[in-house]
C-alpha cells in the first residue's frame, strides 16, 4: 500500500480466515498485526461473516448467511407481485419477477457451484415461490412444469450455466485475463473415422 501511495481505512478493513473446520481448529492465534507507520500498530482478529461486493462470506464458505439474507430479501419482494398479480398479464409479471428477484439470485451465483445441497434447496425454494406467484399456481402443484412454461432454469442449472458461460467467454476472448491461465485447451483426439471424412 505504501508503494502505491494508498492509505488503509481501519474502519472498513476486515480480516477473514477461510478453510475446512479441521484446519481452522489448528490455528492457535488467528490475529494479525499491521504496522501502519513507525509509531502505531493495529491488530485484527478474524471476522465472520464478512461482506465483499454484496456477498456475505462465512469462515467455512457455506454461504448460509448470504442465502439467509437472500431469502429475506427475495421473499419480501415476492409478496409485492402477488398483490398486483391480478392486474398483470403473465409476460409483465414474469419480467418484473426476473428483474427484481432473479437478478438477486443470479448475482455472483457461480460462487455456489459446489455448496451443500441443503443450501441449493433453500435457493430453489425462493425460485419456486417466485414461479408460483407469477403464474398463480397453487402451492401443492408440481413446480417443474411451471418452470418449463416460464423458460426458467432451476437454480443448480443456472449456476452451471453461469460457470460454463464464463469459461466459454474466457476461452473465446481471453477476457477476463486472470482466469485464462487456469484453462488448457486440448485438441480433439483424432480417430479412425476422422480420416474417412
């Protein structure tokens, strides 16, 4: 920071350790000390959870706190379309739902790629409630046909689609450049039938 002429804002600085539970237990003193100048030192202890770019990150990377926040936010906004749904056609209701709730569910959802199935189910419950509100489907009806009618991918499929899309864009345009070195492109294997063509 000194070499880049930056100042550390102590009130906005947080420190977090993230690892497996067994590994975190091995750390005896998790605090760090920063020498701000020759006269003062500031000590930080790990915070959990911390917020970064709107995502709440806990020490075990389970994202349960973030999903709890998402649930509260989304269910609060699902109530609004339910109230005005009788005055809206299906396309308008779907557009409003997508712009308000789906945009929140899709934000940074690539982080959820390998999280616990229970957390994915919590996110899926949000999407199911949204689909029912948009289509006026009763709670006891099966949700898969409703999602297909709306052309909405399920939560796990949306996460996989985002990761695949980011990977494809990185390989095609080399942007963003930082994950490009993580990929190796292997030429397709030649087989006997390829020589016939």
